[in-house]
């Protein structure tokens, strides 16, 4: 259960207390001794592996990779500078933002990891439960606490879930990894239906939160859309009900086959109703007083999130600033495109949220240099109360920007190569690291992402195409979420050569769907050309105002398959 909170010390982010600090420092020293014993030979790799995974350390193709948790995506400017320091000092001067709102470093030396974890602990960060068969980093809406369409700020409940799940003694060694996402908006921006547990929060009649609970979603070898177990779970029962779900999974989840061990397989095997019966029985039998969430505890956690000191901006000023922005847009098409694609309505008059694209033309999706991290930290201090958000689309958000500062902010971002106006468009690509780093991959994700980004680099063309989600995975484990892409690309091994399958029609939102495989795998260059022909087919056959996913659903896959495999 969450421990006793203290007054807020920061803006937008849960501030650690002495319990948190002591725990992290003890964990660092524990791992320092484990690393010493591994380097001396006292521990074999088989003995060390579960210990390093509990601290976010993977052994990949060329080096160790350290994955650092960014709970529900919120990060402070000082923390971002800490990450920049780690990139410069211990890696090759960059980090990679992931689809769980984490950041990972791909060139870490084992002997350096205790020092890195110590630095992270000083910055109120860690790498706990970013790997292994446990409850992973809880993700949330990147616009949480800022979005105009938000019904309820989910960060508070995400923090409660983080504290409940961290080193939970019953759930440290689950049958497989377990992922939870939570959103407080009517629009699902967290892919809730593709998580082991997805939570959509709204305000109940009594003024307290209620949650719709989705269970058994996931991608990987067996893509599944989660089922709704509860429509209106009361806030006070949130921890108890999730505890019941995890207990059922821990008891009945398969441990004999790694590919059949996720909760989605259990839900499918039992059926939604039988699974629900087991959860309800567990829920009824437990001592729920141990897990009860009283209003005062929720409010105490909420108090640990410092509120930005928003200015009260008059309607006349808002209107005047809107006129200034419109004039800048008329004078500069690039700025106009950026405003259209990269800003999101804020709940406070005179403010907006800005998504910074980490995907320049021809770039590697999600990669950010130490210099860019430092710049993002500086811009957060200057324009967004020192707060940033990592998104599950592998970008970064400045959540609270005054509209009067937008043109100046855009100029600074553009000068640093971070001003690409492509959010939600074809070059806003999700991609895993692939075979360049990962020992599980069949193919490289990065080169084909770069080629596609360069192929569709024209902002005018991207705006003509409109909303389109393109996701790339280097293997069937689907770390690039290819099943949920409007267009998905899966790297496969074709007689010893890298090749790529195309899927079509996936979607991660409220109308979730799983992409269908178009046909046989192709080479990298053939795949790039095939996707260009698919998009040309869409542009030729769409109706006015119709988005790509809507055209796919109306026409089916046949015309796109014909285009993809047309003789050249």
C-alpha cells in the first residue's frame, strides 16, 4: 500500500520522501555487491541473470542495455539532465525512449551499472521492474493533468499503482511480464485494450473516480484485444480488485511454456465469464480492508504532485495571442504545420501542450542525444514549469506552454533539429531497436524506419496523407506494436535473410483492431516501395475527409494488397 505522504516539493511529479530515498540507496548497494560477485566469478551468468533483470539490466547483442523507469511518463528537468549525463559518461552520447515511457541506454558496461543506479537514485529515479516477470512500469496519458478533454487526472492513481506493485512479494515472479496502463480521458491515448490490465478512469456520481477495467489484451505472438471486466469499479476498491486479478493470474497462468504464459492466454482459455468468476471469488474472499483506498489517502498522494503556477490569462489576451499566432502561421508555413500537428488543447486558457518530435527526417525513432536532452530540460524550465513527459509513441511532451511562447519555443526546437511537424503522421514512426541491438530480433527496424522517414519527409505530403500510424517491430515479440499500427511492419527471417511482412488495419484506440497480414514477406527496399503504393492507393480511393484507417475498413485489404504486390 502507498506509504504516508508528505508535502509536495516539485511540479507535476510525485516527490520522493525518506522512505523512497532509503529504499533506493539500499537497493543500489545490494546490486553493487551482486555485480562484484558476478565480476569475480562467484556468481555464474545463470545465477546473475534474474538479479540483473530485477534492476533493468539486459545482456544484448553487443553490450548490456539498461532500461530506466519513467513512471507514467513524467520527468523533471533535473532528471532529464541526469539522463544526459549518463548518456555522455557511460553510453555513446544518446538514449532511446521506449513504448513504455522509459528510456534505455544500449552500450552500458556491467561494472558501471552500480554507479549509474546510484546517480539515478540521487535524482529520484531507478531501473526497478523495467524487466523480468513482474509488474512493469505503469504508463499513462502523456497529457495527464493538462488535457482539455480530460475527465480525471490519472497520475495520482498511476502513482498509487506504482507504490502498490513495486517489489510486491506475491508478484515479483509472475508467469510472465505484466503491463498496466491508465487514462483519464474519454479518448484512449494509452492503448488500454492492448494491456494486461487497461484502466479508463472517469468521475463517479459521488465525486470519486470509477474505472472501466480491461484485462487480457496484448500484442506479441498472439495479438489480443482485452475484454472489459468491470465498467464502474469504485476508487476505494482499485487496489483490491487488481490484487484479485493478479492472484488469479499467478495461480492459473501457465509456467510450462513461455509463449503461453501471458494473462491474455489464460483469459482466452477460461473465457471471459469464467475468468471473471474466479476474480470475483478472490475479491470476495480477501480482507479488503488491507487494500482499501480511502479519500484522504488519495488526496494525500495528490498533494505530492506540485501544481503549476498558471497565470490567469484574460480572454482579451488569449484572443490577442491567437491573432499573433495566426500572423506567424501566415508568414511561415513550417510554423503553421507545427502548430497544427504538434500542439494539443490545454484545460487552462492561454496554454497548450506541445509534443516534441524525436523523429526527424531520416532519423532513428525515439533516439535523443545528450545535447538534445539538456536542451529539452532547459526548454522545460523556460516554458513548462520544469516538467516533461515521455510518450508511448517515443516522443517528449512539454505539457504546460503559454500560447504566447509558442513561436519562440518552435524556433529553439527547430534550431536543434527537434521541430519536425509530424505528430500522428506517417513519419511519426514507432520502432523497436531491432537486430542492431536486440538478440531476439530477426531483422533491423532502424534502417527501414529511416528509409520510410526519408521517403515521406515532405511535410506537405504528410499533411495530404493525414493521420496515419506506422509501427515497426524487428520480431514477433512486437515491441514496436506493429499489430496496432494502421500500417504495421514485422521483421522476419526468410531463409536466413532479413525480410518484412506488412499488416494493415490495426488501431490502438477506442475502436481497437488488430492488423491483418497482407501477404508474403519482402526485402527492405521492396517493403518501402510497397508501402508507398499502399498510401498512393489510399490517396486515390479515399472519400472526402476520410482517414487512412477508415478507408482500410471500408475497402478491406484487397486493393491495398494488389497495390503492394503489383509487378514493378
